[in-house]
C-alpha cells in the first residue's frame, strides 16, 4: 500500500472517529408504542401524559377486543395486543414532545369507511409536514410519514360513510391508531469549544500512525 493511499485511509478513519465521538451519523433505534403497556382497562381511558415520553391531548386508548365494538375499526385496527389509541369524539388530537422523528403508524377508521385523516407535523409552531390519508374500518393501513425534526403532531379526521354492518354500534369520525413508531432526537452534543480539540486529537493520532509507517519504510 502506498503512503498516499495509507494517508487517505487514515484521514477517513480520523473523520469517522470524530463523528462517532460527536454522535454524528449515529442511527437511533426506533421506538414503537403499542398502547398495550398502559394500565389495563375494560373499556377506554385517557392516554396519560408521559407515555412514550409524549404529551397526549384528546387521545384515549381503548380495548378493541370488547364485543360491543366488534367489526369496528377499534377491533379491526388492532395490530399488536388488544389496545388502540383514538381521538375522542372525532375531534383533533395532538402529540407533542421535544424534537423527534415520526416514522409511521397504523390508522383505521373507527366507524366510517372512506374516512380522511390529516396528520400535520410542526416545529416551534411552523408547519413542516402535512399528509392526508383515506382509511376504512375493515383493516389497518400502515402509513409511512417520515416527519423529521418535529416537536408536535396534529391529527384531524373527517368525512366517510358508516357501513350498514356498524349501524347502531357507534357513530363519528374517530380513527384508531396503533404501533406509533418514532425516533427521539439526542438532546445533547459536545460543546462547540470542544470540537477543535476533538478534531486535533483525531488528526494527531492519524499523523502519528502515518509517521511510524514512513519510518518502517525508510
């Protein structure tokens, strides 16, 4: 291997080492909220603030295995376990936290086939993302959102038509939500004043190895 090629590899290694120290390019493992690890309930209840590290506004969770809601989206929308989240009375519902990435979720209409669900992603009050999907009561729909660097999600549902088989079981524009998948962003990085020192250490280490390589070849 030539010295120039070796030097290039050392430089690359130095940059990679510095990136690891700084947490640059690190891939965080996604977290999946299934709503099955909240306190067990027979019917429904509010999702407590702090679940998954989020604040929940107008989001409830329901036991979809109940007989009185069979065939509805609460029943058919279960992806894991017995519980799903939903927006009470079909009103807008919010999820907020520090900065996070919203990856995906399963959505199912609770009562109306052809239900529209609009999901918006915000950061500091500014709209960064918006997507509207149409879902039915018969099965959950996996939606990949890929909303990066947001601090709030807003869900709004509207429209659709209740099928005959759900008449007298319930009514409204609620949706069921399951397997909410997200990545939480790192909240701390090295102080800016440390960056030159870290880069110097990485560069010095690479240079020392290169000099030893040159001496062996002289």
